[in-house]
């Protein structure tokens, strides 16, 4: 697998993160459109940071051909209609009539409320079908917190050369325990609890909170919240204590995606008859798997880091419902 795949994956991650950050700005702009405050803001003598952002968005959406107020108003009405069809964040989003909801959000909502609405079912279809086909790919391609943890992993690698980090490992079943306990608590209390520790939900919530704060206060500032503490805590733990600990051992969303993708159709396989057993793929795997053994199980998130460093090109994507060894030469690595 060529390294260019990693550039594609990083591009997708950046696009998802850009969307998560852009939506709160678009929602704020929509509010100003709905309340007809745009021209008032444009004529203010002293403009705040929020005012300048609104003006910048207005310049972009009203169009360069809007030479007068009438044409600008017409373009704004069309823009408002489009913006009303975009809402939410990565946890739950609607894009021009297409609803996408994180399976963990649907499951928590069901356990907390005891009901499963048509909206939840429809929003669940695309993510579940994609997971049944590709397995836990969401974690390495879509998750907005995944990019943060990959940066954390790079920092850890740098510090590791100075012997400043530890390499503790934990039981991978912890994430399944956390998923079950979290859902049980949601059913008992009647509130979705896992969303308060689930990084994708936290990133989406914090982006909305910070941008709402910016527009409400008209100043740049960040208040420390529980979500911030959780994210910073995970980052520090992964840098100094355990590599990619959250994704490997504790993420309830990862547990759900792994369970759904157990019999995924597309999976990574090592063609052992051409594998040179160089072991380069082992440290490259962020999930702590051994690609040479061809026993990926449900943990593989198709990040393709291992195939990117494979000189023999023995690692490739195959259509198969189970992991199995290909070729004749068996791996002797543990």
C-alpha cells in the first residue's frame, strides 16, 4: 500500500475536523441572517472579532455579484435556506436531508429513553452499513479526536527517545466493560452518560461552546470545562503512560465499532509467502497489533499504517469475513 494512502486519510481527517469547527460558525451566521442583523453589523464603527467573522462569512455567501442591497438580500435568503439544512456536529449531523448519527449516540439514547425513533434509525443506517463493510475504520478515518491522538502519538515518539515515557498496557476488554456499564447506567439514570467521556462528542461539544463564547463575549477566551479536562487528561496519559491507551483499551465507541465490524467484509491481510518478516509493521501499528501474524481481529481500524511501511507490499486489503493466513510461510513473531 503506497504512503499516498496516508495523505488521503489525513486529508479526510482534516476535512472532518474542519467541518466540526465550521458548523458552529455557520450556525451563528444563520442566527444573524434570521434576525436581519447583517447590515447593522456591517455599519458598526467599532467591530468585534465576532462581527468581523460574520462580515467575512457574509462576503463569502452573498456573492461577489451582489452589487446592491436587493441582490445581497436575495443571496442571503438563498444562503439561509441552505444553512437551515445543515446542523449538528460529528456526534449527530444533518446534511441537506441526509442524517448521520454515531451508533453510540443512538444506543445511549435508546437505553436512556427506552424509545427508538424513526429519526435515530435513519441516521444509523449509513454508519452501521459502512462499519459492517469496513469494520472499525471510523476510528482512523473519521473520528475528529483521532487526529489529536495521532499527534499525541508523534509527541510520545519524540519523548521516547529521551526515555521520558512509560509503556504500560491494559486489558483490551476494558472498553467493552465501559460500554456495557455506561449503557446500564444510562438506563438506570435515564441520561446518556458516555457522551461526557467520548472524545468525538467532546470535540464537537467544545467547538460549539468555544465559538458560542466568542460570539457571546465578543472576545477570544477559553474557559476550562469538564470536557477540556477529560481531553487533556487523555492526551497526557497517552504521552507519558500508555501509547494510544484510549483507542486500544478504554473507548466505548471503539468497542461498539469493533463489535459491529467483527464480520466485516473488507479486511487487511498479510500475504505470508512474500512477507520478509522484517517486523517494520509491528511498531507502526497504533493499535498494538502484529500484522505479520494476520490475526487482526476486530481491533484493526484500517489506518493502513502497517501497509505504508511494508517494503515487500505483502499487506493489502482483501474481501473476507474472517482473518486467515495467506500463502505458505508462517510468521514466527509473537
